C-alpha cells in the first residue's frame, strides 16, 4: 500500500495592490477606538491610507453614528467621565478630564455631536468643550442677561452647525469648530422663558424669543434634539420647544389625563421614528408616549408602550423606600439610564435589551457621550491618538 503524499497548504491570500479596493475593506472596520490604530500597525501603507483625512471623512460617513464611549456625571464638584466600553476600546477616565482648574463652579448641560456644554454663571459665560481634542470655546452671555440682576440662566444645549433643515443625525459630518448653542433664561419675576441662539461661525447671538409658561422655569434635565427643535420638559409636565430654524419658543402640552404628582420621573425622548416622545415613570411602571398625527392631520399624544420594570429587570427584593427614576437618555440609541432598586440599568426602549452598569448608584444624572475616537494602543494610559475627529 503506497502512502498518499501530504497535501500542501494553500498559499496565503495576498493583500490587494489596489489602494481603492483596500480603502473599501478598511472602511468596514468597526468604528471602535481600537480599530483604526490596530490596523495602522500592519504596515506603512495601511498607516498612510488610514491617516488620510478624506478616508477618515468617508469612515465617519459610512458608520454614521459613533459609539457611545461612556458618560459624564457631576456627582463630584466637577464632571467626571465613566467609560462603558471594554478593553481594548475602553477610554481611561483621565483622557476626558477637564483641564480647567476652577471647573468646580461649572454646571453641566449635556453632550451632543462630540461636544459637551457647561454654564459658568460666575463669569457670565457658557463653555463648549470637545473632549477628544481638548478644545474649549468660551461664550459671553448676551448683554441683556449680564446687565439685569433679575435674569437667571436655567438651561441650554449644544449641537453641531451641520444639524440644520431637520437633520438631527449628523454624527458622520460634524465639524468641531462649528457649533450652535441655545441659552435659556428668565427675568426672575414673570412666568416667561427667553431663548437666544449663538452661532460659532459668526460669533454672534441671534434675536431673543420668549414664551409664557405655566410656572417659573426650572429645567435641570438636558434638552433632547428632535429634528429641528430642542425640547425640555417643564416642572408641570409640559414641554418647552425651541425651533432652530425660526429661533422661536413654544409650549407643547403634556398628554391629556396624566397626573404628574405621583410620578417619580419624567423625561423627554426622541422616538425610533425621530419624533418627540415622553417617558413618565410611576413606581415600577414606565409609560412611553409619542406624538402622532391622526387621520385629520391633527398631531397629539399616543401611548406607545408600558414597561413593567419589575418584570423586565432582575431587581433586588422590593422595598417601599426604593425609587425608580430615569437618570439619562441617549437620543442616538434610544436608551435610558434607569435607577431601580439601587442599581443602574441601561435599557434600549425598542428591543427592551438591558445592561446592568457597575457604577455608583448615588450618581444623579448621566450624560452619554459619543464620538469617533481612536486611541493608539487601545486603553493604554500613555498611548497616543489617531485623530479621526
């Protein structure tokens, strides 16, 4: 019996010589912080292609929405970054630390399109910060706010200048040097809310708009970008809406028949259809509302879903003193951060998939942060960065 000669292994497939074809392959790498830096270590050719600004723009455009790198909170006197990705994509907290020595006096407003926004009422200015590059932009409050001791600032929002004409999803196209900032303020005496819009390209504030509101405004939750408007919920349950196109304020009334006195939490949402939504939490139930036009074209509230928290989540044994409260909302992924039974959960509101976060439950607000970011060496504290911002 003759033995059969061993088969030779197939020759390894060679990498394509055509740069265009290779770009198409690299374009489909996942948009995680470690993807491009790792690929850039293969050879000088890959490094050259991955570092090209035209490729990086295409990379952002292809993936559209960047990953959620983590969230900021203001549990301590200054904002603190908590990463949520696992190694090698985990971003060290020290990377996104404010370099400002007196940032303890800043009030965090929220994050959007790679920016974070603060108020510094001691210096009568707003601060827009880009954590990936470390850039800071300081904006003086409008003159009428600084000249009137009765005026007080109660909220604001930052967004990319690319988010115009109803395009609230511009993550693939944002420009870190061009942004818009909405400032909300009140004169301290009347039930009026005022707003002005700042454009970084012109360096000027727009015209002032105002609207009568049911109560003196106290808005502590971040605004939510819904198409061409930014929306905040008022203490009474109604929604304050600022239209970015017309630079005007309006009030959207809460769903009829809802009683807000016994609810532990209310939060403005953006639905999967990119329309205005509202979450109302009562004990262990979350009621999800959305705005929808009826057959006559009249837009009103519709109850979309009721979530029984105790049936969805693995909660600890129930105690009467426990509070269920929404601590944050990611408008790009439609995920909420929920405090329930002294644990924090991140819940996707369509799929109902959830993740328990190993974080301190004493944190009172979560500000999700998304950006395209590539740290050379992954989570290494001393690593550099392949800039894809």
